[in-house]
C-alpha cells in the first residue's frame, strides 16, 4: 500500500504480501548465497501505463550491498535489490534493478551490514529490517519508462 504523505503516518501491520514498491515481489536468494554477475538482457522489466522500472547505477564499492526503496516519505519496509556486476559486452556496470514500480516518487538508501544480520545485510527474524544509511536519493518513476539514476556512496 502506498503511503499518503499528506496524512499522519500509520504503521502497517507485518504482512507476507508483496510490497507496493515491488509489484510481484518474490522471495530473494538464500541469504547465505552471494549473487553472481548478470549478463545483458537477464533482467525482466514489467512496465506499462501505471508502472515503470528503476535502474540504480553505482560504483564497484557497493557490489553485493543492497539498495532499499520506499514510496517517498513512507515507511521503510525492507524492499531492496542487490547491487550486481552487469556485464554489457566488454563493459562491466554495477547496478541494482527494481523491475516494476508503481508510478510515483521513491526514496533510496543503502542498507547497512550491521551486526546481527546476515551477509549483505539480509534481514532474519520478525524484528525490524537492517539499519541503513540516511536517504541519499529521491527519484520519480513514470509509467512505461525505465528510469536510470546514479547513487554515489558516502565515505
């Protein structure tokens, strides 16, 4: 459910339903398994009138880390994507991809690798998701579009 930022924030109860920031969300890989590189055309994007996609380019320093997303001003619900090496011919790009997002504004942040969480900052258990850095980027996703942006890590 997208949060209406003009009304007071009401915490949603925990749910096994996919987040609206990730239509068709599915469980990720085993938290102890490291994602390998992706080759060209290996990411499915489901875009149209009411949905777009977001590609977040970054540096190699974030390889294997997770970028978390939320509707702008909403609550952080742990929806994230891993930064992977994307092989494009002779070039290697480092990016996370959100394949389907409803039209709107989104906040992005890098999830931390805090103690008590699995490799890559994966969340285990019923408590809150991993700690993360401050919001570092707000981006607009338009219907039928693939939005590309760059996230520069702090430090």
